[in-house]
C-alpha cells in the first residue's frame, strides 16, 4: 500500500523544509536510533487486559491517548503512562484528539469492536482490531466496506498471521505434501470461562470505577452483574462469540490460508445438551454452550482469468471442495491411526489435522510443528518458500505498514472472510437450540421433530443470508442500542 502521509506529518515536514532542515534517515544516525518522524501516533481503545499487551508491544511508537470504561482494569497501564490523556468514551477521544492521532488500536470485548473502528476509519485513521474482528457477519461486512472506502491500513489481531510457522504450514500444504485436502479438523481447549450457565437475576451495584452504559455500548441493555466481566463476557451471546470466536481466528487461520478458502456454503452444529430434570432441557439460550462440534462445507472453486477476452482457468488457485470440522469444550477428532499411541495430538491450546489424498498433516495451533503422517511413519517435511515472511511482532508489522513499510499480514480484505467463516459456524451453534427460535414448543419444552440443530444452514454469501431457515437470519446482524 502506498505510504499515507497524515496532515500532522505533512505540516511537520513542511515546517522543517521551510526552516532549511531535513529529516535525517535513521541509518545515518546510527543503528537502532529512531527519529521522532518515524513514529506513529497511536490511540488505544481498551487499555487493560489484552489492550495492555498491545500498549507494551507498541511502546516504540508515540502513545497519545487511552480510552477505557473500566478504571480498575486499565489501572496498570494508566500508572505506567501517567501523562497520556485518558478518556472513557471513544467518541470524545476522537473528537478532541483527531488531529494528533494517526492510528487506533481496539482491544475491547467483541460487541464493541465495530463502532470505534468505523469512527476511526471515517477520520482516515489506520486501525488494528482484536480478533474476532466483529460480533456478527453484518458488522464484518461494514468494516470491509469502510476499509476499502477510506483506504487505511488495517489489521486483525490474529498474531499467527505474522508468524513463520503459519507461512510454512501453507507452503507444506500448497506444495502438495498430502495432495488435495478433502477434510480439515481444528480443535481448542476453550472455553476456559463459564458457558452454558443461566442468566443471573440477582442485583449488584455497578462499581464506581466502571461506566456500565459505555461498556454495554450497542448491546441490548441489561443490569450489571460480575458474571459478565472481566473476561467472562466471552460466553454470553450479547457480548462474545464463544470458543469459536475466541480461538477460531487463530486456529482456523493456518487452514484457511493454506487451503485458500473463502466463504462456506453451509454450516451445521452439534452442541452440549443440558438437563434440569428428566426430559427437561435447561433453557440457557443467553449463554454459549459448554461444547460444540461444527461442520463447515466449502464448494469447489475454479477461478477464471481473462486472456485475450477468453476465460481461462487459473490453475494455481483451483481449490477442491472440502469439509472443515471445528471442536471445542474438550472435544476433538478421532486420533489418526498413523500417530503413535504416545505421540502428542495437538497441544494444550488445540491442534490441526488435515486429511488429503496422499496422507495427513498434523500441527499444533498456529500451524506450528507441522508433520506429515503416512503409513510409513511421521515425517518432518519443508515446502518450497512461497509465502511472505514478516519481521517483528504482529502489532509492529501493522505499525510499519501504516508508515508505508511493507504490508499488513491480516488486513480486513483477508480478515473479514475468515471472520465470516467462524461467525457462520456460530450461526449454526445458535440455531441448534430450538427454544431460541421456536418458543411455542410443547409444554415440556421439547419437540425433537422440529429441532433446528438437525438441519444444515445453507449460506448465500453474496446476499448475506441463510436460504433455507429464515429464523437464522435474525443473528446475521443486529440494531445497535443508542448509548
């Protein structure tokens, strides 16, 4: 992407030129020295938790503003940078400090990613948004459209996209190590927070250090309860996206990149069934299930290119149809017979297993430690180097791209289709519980002949709708609450 000069940097450079000065390249000044003109002015929406990590990883840039609705959660960051201006409302921060900001990092809960990202891009600011990019598919499309319209540098916070192991995994697969891949399995140990729990009804006072209205943001209003934050918001549909949303952008990314996937054509799910009595299901539809298994189908893709006015197949990007299975909550696929009884099967966080016409590939999360499994044994194979490599941490890759130095590793053009894929899986998970969609079930609360979880959701990505089950479309987007 061409280097984008902000109004601030233009004015600085013009003033220096007028005074007869010039910015001296850092290599002239000595190795490791960084001229102030090389730095990015970054504001952070979310300064505690994951946001605190981003502040540390971008400490080499100019940190110009913090926005956080929770003073306790952000306290350590505020103490470390006492002179940086603080805000609770990102709108006030952008209104007051827009002229001093080049880029914005957003590390809030899933349901509050989209609005600050849109506001920042509309002002011409580069944005880094934590994974998953958005809370729902409609929001993801909004961010993609805005990133293209305002031509800013974007990055989703799936740090594996900047790791060599991710590139090496893609090279191994695309190099034909196991032939055409027809089935992929991806699993995680998440959730490591409560899921499948009843909505709390007891009353709690909102802490004086928390702005509850701003924390809720666009989500439907509900009373404050410590069951929602910090961290535990991931297990509630109004705020989070469950285990698939939390880890899908990490674990699915190597597979998505290696197989050149786009949007799935269908999704279906199996989820934990919870009981409060004999043949009486628990009605915990507000909370994500404790475990789930999701099946995503991808159609064959035969890309075409125009040569002298004729359509020709782009053989370098042909992708056969394949099935992707996701498992969470302790579930995982059957152990491959080619794997020894005591050989590791993934790691603590999760793992990846690909099945192809000539063998299988097993890897840990992020595509690390990939090995080829054949009937003759386990082989460590290295593919031909075809994928880009990145220097520095994921956040630093983005910051350098903002300054015109290289490309982002997970820009929205890539991150949105990946996010849509995992959110489509979540759509199937949400539709598994018929009580959400058919509240008129019989008096016992169950009607297995009407169970939506037994159907497949057919997805029309172009029109952004489920074509065979209208009730599912209520979850594709939602109207934002005024706050």
